[in-house]
C-alpha cells in the first residue's frame, strides 16, 4: 500500500541517515516505557497483582507488588526502546520490539490489577486466553477469507457481509434441519453466495471492487435483517433455534497447563480456524495453487502468458473465501448465540484490519486477529474490575493500530500489486 | 494509487449531455424524456446502422431502449423492485402456502402475492409522495392541508442529510479518492454540532450558525486525518476512513455518558438536548418535520457544482482525479489537493451530521444518532453518477424510500430492512450496466460510456 504512495512524496528509503525506521520505533517505545514506568508506576497501588494460571482466583499464580511490577516492566520497555535506538541487527528487531511491547502491556496490567477493588486483584490467565481466542475466531476466519481473495487480486471489503450471511444461513438451515452439519454446510454456501456476487460483478462486470464490497455488506445486512424480522422473530422456535456444536476435548493436549484448558477444550470452529491458518499458509507458499494465486495477484498478465487461467483462479479463490467466511459466521450461530439482526457488528471490518495489519499473510493475520481479540477481551476484563480506562478506548485499539500500520509507523505494509485491478485479457 | 494508466470512462470524460441525462434520470419521467430527446439524434448520427432519415419519433423510441444512463437507471429501479417483491413473497408463510397447490388453483397464489406486494409498494408510495386518502380528507374537510404534504415533508427530512453525505463522497470521488469515512466524519460533525448546541449560551441566530459551523469543523478534522496520511505517508484512504469510522463511533458512545454531556435526568446513553436557539427552523409549521436543512442541502449542491466546474480548485481536483501524474507534471500540487479534497469532503459530511441533531430527526446525541447516512451517502453518490445535481436527485429517491419504508413497516408489516435491500440492489444494478443491458436486451448504443470503471487497487 505505501509503496503506492503519492509519488511526489518519495517513499521513505530504507536507509535515510541516522533516523532509520528502527530508531524511530525505538524512540517511540522508549517514550512509551517512560510513560509506563512513571505514570503507571505512580498510579499502581501496593496491592499484590496476581496473574493466576486458572479460571479464577485460585491456583498457581505469578505474583508481584503492583508498583514494583509497573515500574519494572516499564523499565523493560525502556531498555528495549533504548536497544533499538542504539541500533540492533535487523533480525533482532522484531523480538526486541515484541519484548518491549509485552513489557509495556504488563506494566499497564500491573497498574490495573493492583488498582482493582479489594479481592479482585487477580487476572485469570486461562480465562483471558480462552476469551481472546473466542473473540478472535471470527476475525481469523474473516481475515483468511481476505487473504484468499486479495492474494488473487480481488479486494474483499465484503467480509462483513460474508460472515453475516454465513451466520444467518447457518442458523436458518441448522434450525430447519435440526442438524449442525447441515447448518455448517449451509453457512458455507451462504458465505459463498455473497462471494459469488462479488466475483461475478467484480470479475465479469468489472465493477469497482471496493464499491461492490460496501454494497454487498449493505445487501447482506438488509436481506438477513429482513428475513430475520419476517421469519425468525415471528417463529423463533422453527427458524432460529439451531443446534450447537458441543466442545471437544482433545486427549493429552487438554492436560497442558494453562494452554490446555484454554485452547484444547474448545469447539470445532477453534480447531478448524487454527487448522485453516496452517493449511492456507502452506498452500499459499508451498503448492502450485499458491504460486498461481500469488502470481495472479501480483502480475496477472505475466501469469496469463505462462498459461495460468487468471479469471478462473480468481473465481475459485473468491468463492473459497466465501466458504471460509461463511463458516466463520457459523462460529457464532452454531456454537454461541442465536441469530440477531446485524450480529457481526463490524467484526468483518476488524478482520479486514487484521488482514492488513498481518500484511496479507495467513500467519500475520492470525497474530493480528489474536492481538485484536486480546484487546477486546481486555476491555471486557477491565470493565469487570471497574477500571478507570473506558472500554471504548480499548475497543478503538484495533482500528488505531491499523491506521498506524498503514501510515508506515509500524513497518511498511504492501498489498498484492494487482489487488483491486480487474484483469481484461488483451 | 499512482496507477499511471488513465482511468477510462472516468466521470470527467462524459460530455455535458450525459450529465444532463443523468440529472434527469431520476426525476419526472416526462420531463426527463423531453430533456434527453434533443441530445439523442446528435449522438446517434454517426451510427452507420441508422436508417438514412428516420423520423424523430422512431429515433426517440430506438434510443429509449438503448443502454443510456436514463434507461439503465430506470430499469435498475424496476429490477430492484422485482427482487424486493420476490423477497416479500418468499418470506410470507401464508402466501407461500398458496404456492403448494399452485397447479390446482394458480389464481390463489397469484392473487395472494399480488395483494401482498401491491399493498406494500402502495404504502411505500403513500408514505413518501402522495396519499390520496389524505387528499380527499382535505377536500371534504376531515383533515388539514398538513396531512397532504406530510409524505413530502417526511421525504425531504430524510433527503437533507443524504444530500450532504452523498456530495461528500461524490466530491472525493471526482478527485480520485474513495471516502468511505463519511460516516465517521458525520459522527464527529454531529458531536461538535450537539456540543455547540447545548454547551454554548448564544443568542438565537448566532447559536444556530455556530452549531452548524461546529459540525462542519468536526467533519473537516475527521477528513483531514486520512487526507494528510494519504498525502504524506501514502496511506490508503479507503482503509484509514473505514478505521476512523469505528474510532468515531466508539468516541461518540464514550462521550455520551460523560458528566456534563449526559442528560442528568436519564441513566441511559442520551445527551442533553440541543437548545431551541440552535435548531434549524421548520419550514411548514410545527406539525411537519421538514426543516431548513433541505434548503442548506440545495445550496450545498449548488456550491459543490460551482466548486467542481467553475473554480480553480475544482479544475485541479478533477485533473488530479483523472490522472495524478499528469496533474503533477502540469504543476498542480497533488498532496495539497488530496488534503483539500478530504477536508472539503469532511466538511460536507460534517454538515450532514449536524443535520441529524439540529434538525427534526433528533435533538440529542444517542449512539445511533447518525443512523447510516455515511454509508447511504456512498450509494447516493454512485446512484447520482458522482455529479452534484445527480446526487441531489439520488438523495431524493433514497429519502423517499426511507420515508415510504416507515409507512410500509407500520401499515403492511414489511420490515424497514427491505428499503436497505432495495437501495443496495439499485446501486448494484446501476454499477453493472452490462448486466442490465443483457437482462433487457438493450441496444448497445453509447454503452462504452456506461462502463463503470472507478476501479483502483488498495
């Protein structure tokens, strides 16, 4: 994206004297660390901040004095920032940055947990991790749908609509048939239906893909909302009482401390989502399909010259994206809640943000989705302990992070070169 | 962004006559026909297939079925209405039941469907344009003249904010930027306008002026951010405006419940009400909701048309939109233009936002005070073919759908969501003229110009 900058503003070259990107990031981190050590340290109380390795206050825990913890972790962030400022080898950049950010977050948490009302000075890590994954799940599916679409050169702003349609048809047909599996297939088809519209209009009729995505989101909101009011509200028993997947415990893995109860006692969607990340990552970078997809997304003319059927690849990928997003939508209605109007509520756009933040990369998208899910879960947690931080500001975090990423402050992001450009064989 | 290939069929390249046709496309059918008629013979003269000397009437009929902007727009409307009817039928269990014995008594299914659909659409019309019952009631004195004008008043009330957001999106489009952030800009606009409306103790006329300007300022600020990020860092405005929409929404939900903003007598999320001195005056008495916002909207349309077509900035803006590289070579500062486009676009969206709280739709901030005007504005801009007066007419159509949808919901029990479906469908069909052409077997005349190719990458 940023390489497509307005050309009279030269794209910042990698080497621009002393103030390289790594140093700027270092300076920012240093400032954040100072803020953490001084401000969080001052605000934290002398209570012990407990990070328990369980679902509640009981069990083993990491314990630290609030003030000391806030200052200590702040100093870690300062040290990481200083290291980046002093200059570190390139391959150390990411680990040092990560360490610094983790220090900052922990310093913040020490302040918050120690300042919580008496008796609530603990943070149940298992609970937090599980919540993070549950909240990140639709984002993971959505972002993967984005990866599939955009790597082949079709901008997918319709993720929201695909998730919503998947959730709706999963609920509807799951209820009618009484079978979760029918619901799951119907959800995949529902998502693929929105995708089909996107593909036909973007590829066949050359409609602007962003425009089409926006309009399809509205269409999905309208159609599902309309049918919800007409069918599901009048007869919820018949149309909106889909069966739900029960949780599957994975033998052995479920006994791993912390991660076991958090991750390996989940439902099918959790495993499917994580598996899909792996499959799509390998598929994209290790198989013939992936090579073709990427070549079509980067340089369709060259791919066409080599005999790749550009339009066919695009159709297939866009439809696959719809299937993935549709299943993601079903992770709501076939596992957690019954369908309500506009129930995705902007998650599709956070998924888009995760896709961009994760640099159009399945693994990156997973990490971004987890980060956004964590921010979401943290907002819930802080609300529960009556934090002074308004939850709305935490909810803004994914969006602000994406703006910073796109503006080039947190590393350069670049979309596939042919993303959004219709291919006309000539 | 720096895609060097000029975008074929960009709106700028359409000749003036096309603009004329687009403007008339949504208006009164008779008017539009008479207005577009004279332009047709000229355009089809070079057509080798044309008869040597066809009569004017024959030529007119030929062109009526050709794929021009007007015909495509009208047929898109028809298609959307048909799909809407199908949705109504399949979602009504009673009507659907008559289809189970359609082979035995087809009339049942037909009648039931017809009653359902025609009543719903009749209510849509009665709620937005003209209600014969209210008219006859006025003639025999059972209700006042207000009831006759009520549908129009409702339509205009919903139209006003859509004109502003539609213009905001259209203006940015003409400069080559896709402003999806009208929603966020309107949100910040509504916040600023409301704050000025209940925090500042000012005399009547001045108070309104300040509140409106505050809304514009809020929108300008929220437009400036993606503008400067685009110009300085090359960050794509589509992504940033999407993200800023949500930031604005969360900011609004946070702000409403703060001390000094929240209505002290309420516990739910609602702010204090805007002072009377800061409210836009109603035009037709207190019983009808239409307010001065619609007049502002017409003025804004004129101003944007002037800005685009007559001013230096408008020329630079269109040049940058058509081809940034060429514009730069010609000495136009592309970065400056991008920032200005987004600021102006934000001002318009902010004004749309202030309409929502200073007009008659609401007088206090709530989490949903801006409704969907920003997203609807995108559809309005596309339907209006990104031309100022076209946007005004498109907003009128959308306003009418909204107003009629309310009546359809309360009288026929058809959910308001159907209006969203209709709006989305109209724009989908408009955006793909080739599809409409294929469905109705339109002649291919002037089809090349109808290619929607606003396409660009991230």
